[in-house]
C-alpha cells in the first residue's frame, strides 16, 4: 500500500510480519520524504496509518518522516505542463543522447530552487554543457602555487556546497562552483585544489568527474 510502503522497504522479505521490530527500530523514522503535488494528501494517509500502527505497537515512532522536501514541476518551454497532446514533452533519454547525462543533471539542478515550478530552456541546457566542457579543460590551468584568494574561495565553496546539498539548495551549490571555477580558470590552481573541486562537483556530474 502506498501509505505504508516505506515500512516494507525496511524488511521486504518478511512473510510473517509487516516489519520486524528490530529492522523498524534500526531504520525508523525516514530521514527525508521528497514529494510533488501529491505529497500533501499522501502524508495525511501515511501519518494516519503510521499513528494507528503506533497505537497497536507495530512501529516505535509516532511520526513516519522527519523532514519533507517539496519537488517543483518542470514545465515545457512554452510554459505549459508537458503533455503528449500538446507535443511539448521533453524526453530525458533524448537529452542524454544529445548532451550527456552530466549536462542534464547540472542543468536540472541549476534551473532554480528545488521546490519551484520552472519552464525548461534549451539555452540553459547549452550553458550547462559549456560549463562542463570548460571544467574538463581545467587540468590545463594547474600551477605549483596558487593565490591565497583561490585557496580561500575553494574552502568557502566546499562549505557552501556542503550546506546547500544538505538544504536541497542545489541551484546555489552549482552557482558557487561556477564562481570558483572562473577564479581557478583565470588564476590557476594546484593539483590538490583541483582534486577537491572535482570531488564537490561529483554528486552533480559524476561521469565527467570520475573521468
């Protein structure tokens, strides 16, 4: 059932109980629930079920989820909801074939706040592609000793990206990395700093950073 599926994930092969007490105590409560427009109704049902299960001593927590993050819609370029009827659907597989998965990931994260509804932009996609192409060439800007400004900005960027990932503020995390990149491309950076930059970029663009 969609109102209590998260409990079965904790103990999916148990054919004697909904969830074992040991597994439930280990995994509960769910850290983060990410949902779209359906989330409000779903949470009403899930919380009702969970509180009932708490009352009959099946679960150990009174609330099922610790945190909720709302997910915004991606609209078509014409500003309407994507629909086959209007012929404005963006197929992710086509985008991956055209510019690669990393570009798609960077662009989606950079479009705007996670919870906002935002229209797709092919120009924005091209900008994300250009950024990654330039990142790939960053190894040509390695220096033995970098400026204090570059080192300071790197540490500020690491802090900013770490906090923004935790806060689901992916667009400002990407923006911070772009700011550091422009500094590093202009002034140069050490091999150690490039390694650190690549690692904070990795959750957003795992393929190019692994390479």
